C-alpha cells in the first residue's frame, strides 16, 4: 500500500504546530496533518538516521523490527529538497524552506532565514542540535542550539547518549539529532549490500533505546531521514559504492514515522 508523500519543508511547521509556536518566517511548507492530529506537545525531538531512504528501507526493514513496529502505527514518505544532500535537507527541516530560501549548501554556511532554534528561543524556550564533530549535526545544528550538542566520538551510540542526557537533564522544547554512521556505511558498501544489515540492526536497537528515553521525558519523537542513497554502478576498486544528490526517488524519498507517550 502506498503511503502519503509530503515535502521536507513540512517538517519545520509540523514541529512548530506541535509546540504551539509560529512556523519560521520563511517557511514554505504546511504542517503534516497526520502528525499534528495527535494534539500539542510540550517537547519534540527529530532523530534522523542519515541516508536511510525508502530504497534501503524497502530492502532491509525486516532487519529493523522496532522501526517496523513504529511504521505499522504511523508511516508516511517525505521528499527531500534538492540537492538531496545532508546540510541542505537538515536546513530544510529547521526552516521549512529550500536551499534558495535558507542559504545552506554546506555545513560551513550561515542561515539566511529564521530557524526553529530562533522560534523556540523567542518564545522563551531552549533547543539543542546534536551530532558528531565534522558532520552536519555537530557543525551546522549544534552551534545554533542553546545546549551543547556536539559529540567528539565518531559513533552513533555517542550521539544517542547525548540526546538522552540532554532530554533527561535539560528538557529543551526542541531537539534535532543526526545519526551519521548510516550514511557512512551506505557510502562504503552500497545501500543494497547485505553487508549493511549488521549496522541496521544496531541502528534499530539504538532507536528502541532513544524512544524509551525520549517518551519517558515527555517528547514526541519524529524519525525522518534527510535523503536516501543509490548504488553506484560498477564502482572502482576501493571506491564508494553508494551515493546521493540526484532527483531520483532512491535519493529523494525517505520514510517517516513518529511516536509519543
């Protein structure tokens, strides 16, 4: 059965609607009705498995039983903005607009418009961006938050630990986190390689742990990727086997689910 398809620019206004706040001023999207139908929330966390697109999800979801259980209850598809790369789409998640509107092409760029971090701060709340050093989560998002979220260790478990610690001790109204090792593995092995399955099993267990902790702390948890990946035909020896950036469905369509207490 096909699922509804919404745009990446709908993530920011959905978070705003859940929190009872205005959308960022340059937002072009509309709240996702299926998510906001659950009613308002005191806190929202987006925890994004970088590059887990519909293509890989369709191949390997049986290796992720916890994520399957979430999608069995709530599931839709999100379309990335172009180009289908990480900083552009994380920026879209927190602004509700595309690259022309938010001005982000790399994680070194400055936002050209208002973000969810600004909206929450103006309302007297706090937020956090979480991710590894040298990744979009650690370099673009973490500095914009009010609570330190950059992780020095190159490990998604370390990112999850920081998310849960922030949620438990600081309880900001908004958290957004990047789990970057999914993308790394797909680049190295190709998203269709069976060799990615152990990583995905670990990712699934990580999301079970995140859901337990975030729901206990009063968060709505949204799981949505920034983009997908496709296999590189005839990759050179020792070269990357997966990539993204095109307007293909493999690169642009990503699964989205959510859960709340």
